[in-house]
């Protein structure tokens, strides 16, 4: 059984670059997440997965982008297997079932893209 840990949101400084790897640490047997930004248009969350951890199949009502920061992820999007390595990005379309598994210790940046009402 995996442990899911949510760290408090962080406000990124507006006057310098910040290494993503310093914002969330991989924890043994766990999935760790931290919200980096949230607006009405969406949110950006950094995740860290220990080897063998993942997210079970689910759907979301809006598109999401997964950017693999380090490590690698095996995703299933609408039943299609997608392998993504560090530096690669994957779009998960709204309403399409998706899941992911980390075959190694990994970090990903998840951007949820909410459309404004009436768009």
C-alpha cells in the first residue's frame, strides 16, 4: 500500500529560478505532492513517486499535461501505453481514463488546464 503525502502549497519567488528537484523530495514507498500555483484557469502540482508507486485509473473533466522532471513514467491513456522519460511531456485529454506507474524514482510536473465557464 502506498502512502500519499501532500505538502503545503508554496509561493515561488518572482525574482529567481528555482530547481524543481528542491521543491519536493521522493519518499520511500510514497507519493508526495506540492501545489506550486493555482488559479481559476488551472493549477500546477509537482509530484514525487518512489519506485513502483503510481496513480490508479481515473478521469478528469479537463485536459492535463504531464512533464517528467526526472526518472520515467509509464502511463495508460484511454488504454494506450505511453512511456515518458525525463524532459518529455504528455497530454492527457479531458474525459479519457488515465493512470500512471513509476518504474523508477521519478518527479513530474502536472498542469491541469481548466477552461473558463462559457468558453
